[in-house]
């Protein structure tokens, strides 16, 4: 049962508010951000060949609209779906379609993909034009622009942004921009705030106007003081954007925890942010919205952190969607020492991949490489009934029982214990002294419950 929110108190510091409100659970891992936080974003040249999966978002997979041998232009639609919950996919280079076939995806499966040989020209498609005047005349036109640009949640969830906006119109009174970036090692959002703050703020204003809201909250963790200071200098009083500085704590950037911290509202089990009048956008999604309006370019780029103890030169790169992660690793100086685990994402929620030829997709914010010394798994893990996983779970769940019922295949009990509310943050596994594979067991449990319904 979710209890009442703790009362909120504020401390005034450097013209922004630090919130003392807390969400339940959470952990304080070494954030490792010092490795790449000082590395300015480098623009990585587009590779000779890009691999663009037809599934880069939550929702229906797109169908390819091109065939091998076709000439495509930068920004051209190459995949689309008639389903409401989906997002079109665009060519990230100009060139010739080399193949339309299943290729390895960051999720570990092979997914239908469009492979394009880059001609190095970046010839723009005719659809890539500025929409600034259009939006200034009618803010509601922004919804179609966001949809046609294929913008999704860039924090990792990759939920289509136009669907989120549509479901929130007339229902939400609070907009939150998530720049917490609480996952260890990842610094991509931090660098975007430092190097492209005007574009992020412009995107926030555009979304705020579309939703008809007077104010938006820009939530940043307290370990990004340089970004907080810069943003504070750019946001004029009464501009409609207020910075909220959050205590550094994982998983502060998880949507439901962020809402509770900023507003005190708690999303009910199985509920959505709109159920409590909130809508949340990632800061890079806001950047993407601004660029789609100002230049007409769709979601074809990502800022990706390449970091971890086993990377020679931890860096932040701006790269094209479809770039094999091997190109990013090479640009970061390659592996350093033993490279035991390669992750798409951070060490808490990232997916382990067995090939560095998987491509960057829209939701990719990091590539993390860990050494063998950080592998703490055991051949025979065992629960010692300490309860640390329960104390760490920010969703008020009981991971030890979810693990046990997952092993036994008890779908009914898993459903009763709200296994689908798990956000797979990894706090339970981090806290577990018995080294149980809690997150993987819960992932398996969700599939079991889904198949039984």
C-alpha cells in the first residue's frame, strides 16, 4: 500500500529550490559521472553504413517503406505504421538501401531493419523544412510535427511523444522536464544542458504552449551545479519555467518517483502520470521538438555517453541513429583493460549485449563497459531474508517474493503482488547481499503474467 507523501519543505539556494520531499526506497551508488561529465559533446561522422531497426519505440513495429536498391534522402520516412501507438522512422543519412532484413537489435533479438549505404552527401529530403511560422500561427500544429518527426521519449523508455501529448491534452495541469539523469556513468543529458540550453528551453516553451500550461518544472539533480547555474542565468523570472533541484538519489529520474518528488502526488498502481494531472518529458526530447520545429529535421540523432572503467577515454558523442556502437567505442579510444560486460544504457537498467555491431537507436543514451572485477554474481545465489530489497524498492514491492513466485511459475501470486508495477530499476539487486538475479526473475515474471491473461 502506498502511504501518504512526506510534507515538503524548501531551501532557497542560488535562485532555485531544493526539494526535501522524498520518495520511498532508492539507493546511493557511486555515480561514476566524473569519468565523462567534463567531456564536451563530439560530433561523430556518420558511418559508411547505418542499420536502422523498424522497432525503436514502445508500440507497434513499423513496416519498411523502401526496398533494396532504392535511393533515400536524409530525413525521408523509411518505416511507418498505422497503429496509434507507434512512431515513424526516418533515414539518418542519404544513400542507397543495401538491405531490408532482420538485424541484431539492442534488445537481443533480430528485428526487421533497413540498412543504408551512406553516400556522404547528407542530401535533405523535401519534407525537411522549418515549421516555425506554422507553430507560431497555431500551436496545435506542433502535435502533428512531433508525430511526423518520430520523436519518442529519449530518456530510454521511447514512448511516442505525440501519443503522450494526445493522452494528456485537457487532463494535465503540471508539466515536468526530466533532466535528473540519475543512472551512474551517464552524462549525455548533463552535457546537452550545458551546451544546448537555449534549444532545450525553447522546446519546453513549445510543449508548454501546446498543453496550455502556465508553468513547466525543469527537474535537475543537485550533482549538476554547473548546469543549474547556467540554466538559472538563462531563465527570466515569469518566463513559465521553474528549476527544481533534486537530491542526488537513484532512481530519482524514474517517472513516478520524479512526479512524487516535484509535486507530492503519487501515481496509483497500474496508473499513468495523467491520472494525477502530470506529464513528463525528457530534456533531449524537448531539444528534439525544438529542432523539428526550427529545422524540420526528424529524430535522426542521439547524444550518447560512452563510459565505464573499461573505456580508454570516456566521452559524449552526437551520432546518427543506426550507427554501430563499435564506432562509438573506437572513437572513445577502445577498451581499456578487461572488458567483461557491454551494456546499452547504464549499469542499473542497461541491457547486456553480446555484439558491438548493434546500432544506436532513438532511446540509446549510453554505452557502458564494465570490467570483470565488477561482476559480483554468484554461482549459487541465496536469499538470507534480510529484507534489504524491500527497503530499497521505490515501488513498495516485495522483490524476494516476486523472485520466489517467478521461479515457481506462480502467475496468479505474481499478479496479486503487482509485479507489473516494477520499473526494473535494479535497486533490489544492488542491495541484495545474496546476489539473487532479482531483476531478470521479475522480467521473466512479467512475461509469465502477460501470457496467462
